[in-house]
C-alpha cells in the first residue's frame, strides 16, 4: 500500500495533538508537517509537497479558505481537506469554488477524517455526513419557502424597476443613467432578480415581464 503524505494546520495545540495521533496511528499515512497557522502551512506545502493538506478554516491568517485559494492560484499539487465547526452553506460554497475536495466537521469521528484523506488523495471528494444532511435540510427549506412565496413577491422595489426597464430593451448603462445608479449597482440588481426568478437570458426576462403585465406586448401597426 502506498503511503499518503499529510500536512496538518491548526492553531489549537490540543486539537492538533489529536490530529497527529490519528494520522500517525495509521500505517498508510505519513505526517510530514505540523503547523499552527496559514503562513507556515503554505511554506510547508511548497517545500514538503504533501499529497494532502488538512487545514483549519479558522486558523490565524491566512485562514484555511485563503490557503486553499493560494493553492489553487499557484496550482500546488496538494489535495485540501478543510476542518471546520461551520455547517454554514456559505463556507461550503466558498470551499467548492476553490476546488476543495474534502470538508469535515471538527466534531466528526476520526474515521471520517481518515476517509476524507484517502478519498481526496484518490482524486475523489468527501463531505461529512452531518454537513450533507444540513445542506439537504437547507435546500428543502428554500424550496418550501419558494413554494409559499411567489417569486415576484421576493423582488425589491428597485429590482422591479430594473426588471421593467431591462424588459423594455434598455442597456445596463442606460438604466444606470436613468435611475441615477452606478453600472455595478445595476448589474447587481440584474443578477439578483434573474437569480430569484430563475431566469437565464433576456428572452425569458421579457416573456416574464409580459406575463406579469409589467410591460405591454408591443402593438403592431396595421398593414397599409
């Protein structure tokens, strides 16, 4: 069996000691670096080239998410497992965006961490079962909320204004001038309203605006 080289980074000595004992007890794993902050983690990743880096999300700067971002930017050949107490979807989405393959809650059993290390080293991905359960619950809650609340009702007054003028054929720059907003602000409103309405292009937006009678169907001149 090939040995997997591992780095651990966590600023809590007692928790780091537990990680060390879990990893060194496994014959198939080899601990090559143990650090307490993000700066040392990056230095060790660059010099030791571990196959897997187990990073605390909340360690001193740079934190685990920032280290993962640098790993991606520098294309360092290491698979990342993030350790966290957060079951927040925002943290999970940030990790996914950075290509993080493993996401393990700190109160998970040791077997789950070991499973995550082995899985990401093989090129797979691993998510703590309780985190997965939380994400599913959050998704179901959003679906129920969407079913209870008409999508149009979730738009702000400004988003409705932007929807109308967009559907009328105005450009983002024209809307910014007409509503006395910056182009970036209009772009943000456009993104939010299209996300809320599950609309993906201009044609769908116009159709929606006509359906909701936000704009009128252009009348055609009678033939001469």
